[in-house]
RNA sequence: CGGCGUGUGGCUGAACGGUAAAAGCGCCGUCCUGAUAAGGCGGUGGGGAAGUUUCCCGCGUGCGUUCGACUCGCACCGCGCCGACCA
């Protein structure tokens, strides 16, 4: 057993860094250690006077467990934050949560339909708190670094105060106005409904075609069609498609105007004499309302289609969204003669007092008797119903608070600001600009319970609503002081917030009712740059916003809107967006398909670092994919990187910086690798700076696989294992390996913080965790790179020949090989320069080099001689050095250090 | 239906308008057993003649611009995000 004794003289890698990390189990322990050491605070302290980089967090909604999209988003953010720290920035990360809003209110309401506003709000708060805690733990488990113990929370009184202060400033500047807008309304529940609160069911309704007499032309009528006769009392106009073809058809002594393609179904007999014209030809006409004493006009509207009805659309701005939009565009009032109970009001004339659905037959009768009714049919179609009481809902205009997008040129200023922001990817600019251009005024009020109140007061005598900055600020002040926060608006009387003795400036009234509406949740989160970032850090604007691409319409836009209105500047300098997570085939993840991948299961199975590596590997500029195959690949990549680190740590077990060889004295192959390392670092830093993390992770993986495992480390094994421990050759390599290990650990830290930390711990290098990354300071050596270019090409071809030899059974391992190379030119001189190192570089036992007149020629055969029992190379003659027969080099090593091991 | 994106081998993904399938992974074969639940080396798109040397087709589909198109333009299809779904 001579060999086993000789094995003891070989310097094999030694490390406590395990080959398999068991990350799912190890990471939680590491998290505890981070919490104990408070690494986030340490990092911040280490960068106390450094330039800062503020990534401002977009608050997730505190509802449900986190999904893979949350994980992608937070991991990308954490990579940025950790990278910025490693480049010497102070990069605070203040996570936030969005807590108000309908989904939570609906959840909290489940199983407890009753309750007053304050008790509903209490239940909502408890619900949001619960999920905030759950999500916080889930985010922390991913290794996200930040102020998780003191996040910004939109339902916290201090934040609510921030929202209100912002609102007060907007009111003061004249951005907030009250106007009517149609909303989905349940007459039974007497409340506005959100889109999420309606369900569509098949319903039977009347469908009538009605004649509107044209002004100034006798016996000429516009034919309109509707399924909601009760909206006719609110009719103020008719819309036509300006591009469509219409006809004036002669029908029994009358002229009916209708879309050409709809004439038949609208009651025009086939073959009727007809004159065709364009929709735009109709837009100057006026008509008399069929039963109300007023006239209306015909307007062009792109939304008019010809797949139903007559091609002429009855417009009631108080009862339909498109009607409302058109009405606003052309200056029609928002006429809504329907009250909260769904009853027609006095403005509806003879139909006053009837509920809208009862009014239908009465109105049809009236039209019938006045000869205005052309057709009366029944129709079934899907119609919205209240999800609660299951009754059909109506569209009804009610007063709402708006933020005026064109006040003080806000829209123009937004567009100007958009062009000055760095959008990553660049397409984001076009996307958000298009949305801003076409966005309507922002309706900021919601008729719900769970949110920040809009502290307006209504005069009891004249009904006028007053939204006053001083009242808002009073409430803000109360919020800051009272743990109940904005609840005080609902628990206290409105006069408590008014100046003493204040009376209604319109009518002198002294009694006031409080506004019950709350703010849209987008107002909450859109204010975060002041209510969180600026309040907490005194910093404004943020350097970076980083969210999913859906936020172009959401958070990015509304934050921008609020910021430009308040401050005239964008709240961010750069905006980065990522796509959505699809399954392995690029399909949307859905429960019904069963292709949902959760971050929880990946973390549990493979650890957070694998999930982070996946996030870092994908090209997030579009949608990204995640499925079993992709996950398996990520796991393999992780292992490759991990094992390379493990080997580096292993071969550095007996090295310390004091043993380092000065740069000029390094062995050429070590200098070569150092050069590669410089390139690696530069490219990785450039990748990080461009937010191209997939380039970074690919570059790191390739470096580990190709430069290190495939070449450098493989070549080095002989000298690291078999040379004398403190030989210059060995120390030279270790000098560079040391640097390589440092660099790699620092470069992977943003992506694989758990693994990097584990390695630093095993290496006893806690200093690396807070150190800045710097490329090794070495001058590029082009000559050396060229020479190694030649060597690597030759090596490739030698390997091909070796493989042939192996296939034919002549040799097994490459050390069984003897290589002869005939070559010339630059390659020849490069090889000659390294002649004595060629066996090592090629990992063979002997190399003969000769000049070639023509093409390069490589031959490989079985080496003769005897195998050294220590280093396994073949030599002409072995030396007897108990316990075995070894080569001269090995004998020398054992002589100088007999106890080596 | 509209706006904005996106589409390259089994997977992740490269490619100034100029030789496509870079590189990696996976897979297959093989060596090693001193990185060992590791590591090295080699091979690996489809179809057709054919056989170790050539030829044809292949960057979602189809047109177009060009001497030349993965790259530019148009249309269509698939997928995704955001909206509009109505009188």
C-alpha cells in the first residue's frame, strides 16, 4: 500500500465549505446570524459618508402570500442594492407595503357583512397587518436586505399624515376638483361598486328602437336603439361613427336616418328608397327629445360600432362611461336624474319617483302612444349585477374628486419629465408617454371604507362640498398624534377639524356633514416618494424605481403625476421594468392549468440562492420563464459555481497573504489568469452597471467552467498537490488563486449572498462582506495573452488527438500520453518559450517540440517509462524513496519536507 | 377590439445589413478516482442525396426593400402586459 502512504504526502484541497450546501436548511441559520450581527446596519455604517444610491421600493399589496413575481421583483432590487454597497455606495433600502384598498376590504368583510365603518376599518387593519408580517418573513427568507423592522406602511398614521399633507398641497394649488362621473351603482345597497364587485349574468331586457325627430326637417327621424329605456330621460345627444355609411330611407312618407348596414334590422323595409351619406355628414343635425322639452345634437364618436343597434347611439352622459367621455369632450353637462335609491328624480319629468326598472315599461308605453317607437323586442345579454345582493346594477353619475391632469400644464410637464428619465429597457418611455398623453383626469375618490379619508365637509344647508387645506392639515396633525390615525376623521365630528366659528361661504350655514369618500389607493402609494422616501431620509428624488412593466400605468405614472404636480420634477432618475413570470412553455401561470411555481417551494427545495440565481440569469426585459427544466439548469449552474469556490478554498488551505509572490515574479500562467480575472471583473461590473444581471451570471459561470475548471485549475493540480508546500511555483499560483477567490466571492455576493457569506465564513474573511470591489491592479500584458492564445489552441488540438488515442485504447488518462508537436511561426516561438512547461499545461507526461516546414502536426502516443507513484507522471527512471518509487521532482519535495502533508 | 412588447436547436441565450445556429447547460460517449453525489476530454439542429466529403432547407408565417436580411419595412399568427368591451 505504498500509494496510500504517498497520498499522505500530497497537498490535497482542504476546506470546511461543503460540496453540497443543503441551502434549504443552512440559509435560515445564516439569516439568524445576519439578524444577530445586523449586517444591514453594519453595511450602512461602513458607508456612512459615502455617496448614496436610493432604490425606492414600490409597495406590494399586503394581501396573500408572495408569488413568484414578487420574488423576482425583490430579488432584482436586492441585487441592485447589494451591488451598490459593494461599489462603495450607501444604498439604503426601505421596503414598503400598500395596505388600503378594496381587495383587503372585501376579504375583511367576508363573513361579517354588517358593521359600522370603524369596525370594518379595524378588521381591515388586522388583515393587512397579518399579511404584512407574512410577506415580510417571506421576503427576508429570500435574503433581501433592508429596513424590514421599520418599513413604510401606508396605513400607519405617520404615512397617512404624509398622504394628507400631499393632498393639502395639491388642493392649495388648485389641482383637486369635484365633478360628476358615472360609476357602477347598486340601488339596493345604495353604494358605488368597483369593477371587482360586479358579476355578469344573463339578463332579459327590452331592446327598443326609437325615433328622434330632426329639427328643421319635417317627418325626418334619427333612429336610435337602446336596451335601457330608463336612460332616455337623461338623453342629451346622439353619436354617430363619422367614418360609417348612413342612409336617409323613405319609409311610408317619413325619412329615417340609420346606418346603411343596420337599416334592415332597424325596421326599414327592404327596397326602400334611400340616399346614402357619411356619418360625418350628420354631425351638424339637431333633434327634439321624444318626450322631454329639449333638443340635442349629433356628435361624431369613434366608439360607435355597427354590430348592434342602428349605428346612432343615444347618449346619456350621466349613465355611461363612453357617454360621459363624449359629453366632457363636447361640453355636455353630466345629467343624471336618478337618485341613490335608483329612483328617477323630478328632473325626469312625469317618470319621477319610479325606480329605473319600473320606469322601463312606462317609458315604452309613452313612446308607443306618441308614435315614437319603431320596434320593441326582448333581448338577453350579460348584464352586471351586484356581487352582494345579486340585483342588476346601474350606471349613475355621482360627484367624485378629481386630480386635474391639465391644470398648470401638468400633462405637458409629465411628458417633458418622461423624456429626461433613463428607462430600462428603453421601450418603457414610449409606453408610459402614450399612457400619459391619453389619460383622463384622475378620479381619486372611492366610495369605500378602507382608506385614507378625503376630509371634505358638506354644508348641511346648501349641500356645497368644501375641501380645505387647513382641514386636511388638521387631520394630518391629528393622525401624527393619535395612534388611531385617520380613523379620527370618522370618529370625531367634522367641525372638530374646522376653524372655530367657520361658516359656509356660499350660504352662511354652520352645520356640516363629513365626506365619507376615501382616496384611491394609488394616491397612497403615489405619494410614497414624499411620505416615505423624503420623510425618512430627507432625500428626493430617488435614484431608481424598479417594478414590473404593469406599473407604467400604475405606480410609475401616478407617482410621476403627484411629484410633478407637487414639485415640478420626476420622483425618480431611472426606472427599470421587468416582465412577468411565465411557465416553462411561456404560458401564463394559472391554478387551473396547474403550472404555478411558488417561491416558497423553490426555497424549500433548493434554497433562496438558487431562486436568486434564476432571477439573475433571466433576461427580464421581456417575460421570463420558469419551469422544471429551467430550474434544473439553474441548480446545475449553482453547483458549478459552488464547487469552483469550494476548490479555490480547498487549495488555499495553507496560504496566507504574507506568502504572496510579487506580481512581476509570478509564473506566466498565473499572470495570464490574473489578466483574465481583470477582464472578468470589468465585464461583470459593466453588466451590473447596465442592470444586465444575466450577462453577469453567465460570465461568472463561464469563467468558472472554462477559465478555471477547464484550464487553469486542472493544470494547477500537479503543482498544488505535488510541489513543495512553500515552493515558489506553488505560492505563485496560490497568490493568484487567492485574488481569484476574493474577486469571485465579491462578484457573486449580490446574486448569491448566502453562498458568498458561507464561503467567506469558511475562509475566515468577514472583511470581504463590506469591502468594495476593485479589479486587480495589473497592467494588461498583450504579449502574454497572445502567447496563451497559441498555447490554448494547441492544447485544444492536442486534446482531440488524445481523445483519438483514448478511443483506440492506447491510453487512459492524459498522463499516459506522450506528445510530439511540429510547428512553426508565432505559434512555434510561443511554444518554444514555454517548452519546459508544456507537459504541465497539456497535462501529459512528455512533450517533444520540433520545427515544421509546413502545417502544424501533432502526434500522440503512449508514453514509455515508469509511472511516479506520487504524481502519476511517467518518467524515464524512478527513484526508490520509501514508501514508493517516485520521480526526481517528488523525491526532492519529500527530501526537503519529509513530513509534508 | 386598441396600445406596447415579444417569438433563434431540448433549455438559458449571442450575432456592426455581410459565412447563423457563439458560449454555456442538458444529453450521449469516454477517461480518471488525489475537487469524487465531483473533475477532464470528445460528440451532439432538421430534411435530402449520400456515407466520414459535398449539396439543399432552416432565426414564428408570408411578402417587400437590398448586390446581400436573424437584423430594415408591411401584413398575418402565437404569446404576454395594459386598456376598451358599449349604447
